[in-house]
């Protein structure tokens, strides 16, 4: 049986960003976003749909949703103080337009556009996968594609780069650090006495799963060679100072973990003909980098420690490496 405390979703580390929990945050994505945000500690959230209803003149692409009459001025709507991007929304054009409006207006989308504020409102983004695999034969566009659209629109309109307060989810080291924290917490609760030396990260996407695991492995190696606080702060892939603070996890993580091994499976985005060897003999280098803009391309980070057929094989491999029967 798997308990909620043993599961890390792309947005789970957001509970660490307490400096935003009492701000009025615009949330974008789909599903129970308000419930998810409240469970993560956020007290005041506004959905894209609530913003659209408050300012019906903002969403103009779909002719059927345009107001038939000029609505009265909006009053009493709170000023937006930040944006949380949980995942890809259903109506991309609506979310892109309204998020841009909020950023350009400093949280007051009903106001006239004057001087564009910069730095803009803080943005916390989860899930950076450009593509993901479903039942279709070809990969589907993911939230990373939505972020790419938002970044491009903001840059084209303002001439400036869209900045993130933090990028969360694979391949961000924030997520792997948070996962390590939960693993060590679970081990303590179950009375596990031996220190945890190795983590095993299993995934089907070289651009997120393998890249992130190897990036975190580099962080662990760096931390062993220097003071604990200095490890990730020298890494160009650190999302922001706030993310670096969150990586410390209030000093809850001990320093027993020495490495993070990446295991690539062949049942999703990554496919390989023939039987997969236990050890990767060739680098999984792609000619086109599908990773996020803020994680510079490094071919060595796409090389999995091991390539196996599926998750069951990955678990058996970890058992074998740890000498567990």
C-alpha cells in the first residue's frame, strides 16, 4: 500500500515556498487547482476562470465567449501578487492571454497598459516536460510547451526575458532534494537504521528523468567536496535564490546520500529496438534539446546510468545493486 506521504508530484515542493503562501496567487492548469493549492499551504488563490469572469473583456479569441453587452466595471477584485503554473491548461489561448495581462499590469488586469513592470510578478512553474507519451503513437505536447509559448509571448511583447522564481518538477534539483527528504523521513518512520547511500531515479524521458537525476547526482558530488551550503549555489542550473534556500529543506536532510543513479526505461518517450542492455553502452544524445530554457544543454547529463525494459526491471536492478533478495 502506498500512502500519500510516499508520493511526490510535480507540485509537491511548493509547500516549501512559504514566503508566497499568504499572497494572492493566480493558479493555472486543470483539475482541482484550488484544492491542491490550499493543501500546499496557499491561503488566497484565484483561478483563470474566476479572473475571466471578473474581467470578461480579456478573453476575446473564442467568439462564442465574448460578452454580448459591455459589462459594468469590475470592483472589489483582489490584486494578483504571483502566479502558479501547475500544468497545461485546457484553453491555452485564454490562459496565455490572462497570465500575460496579469504580468503586464502588475496584478491588475483591468488597468490600462502603461509602463511594463520589471521584474514582473513572481512565477512558480511546475512540470517542464516538453513532450509526454500517451496512447497515441507520437508524443503529446506537455506543460513545457505551454511555458515555451508564454516565454516567447512575453519576450516578443516586452523585449525582456520571462523569469521564474522557481522551476519545480523534473529535472529541477529542488524536486530531487525534496524526494530525498521524503525517502529519509519514511526510512526513519519505518525504523530503518542503515544510512541511505544511493538513490535510484527511474523514468522514460532522457530530457527530464535522466537529465534531472544526473544533475542532482552532480549536486551530491559537489556537496561532498565542499561545504553543504555551497554545493548547488555554484551550479548555473539553480532556478533562483529562493529555490536554493528551499533546497536546504530547513536542514532536515542529512548528508548520508552519496549518489543518484538514473535508470531509463523503454516504455514511454524513450524507445529502443532490441533487448536493452543492463548498462548503457552509448550516450542517449539527441540532436535537438527538449529541455527547458533555464537548464543549459549538457549531453553528458542525458546518459543514463542504466537502460532497462520497464519499471519492474528497474526495481529488480536496484535490488541487485543493493544486494537485496
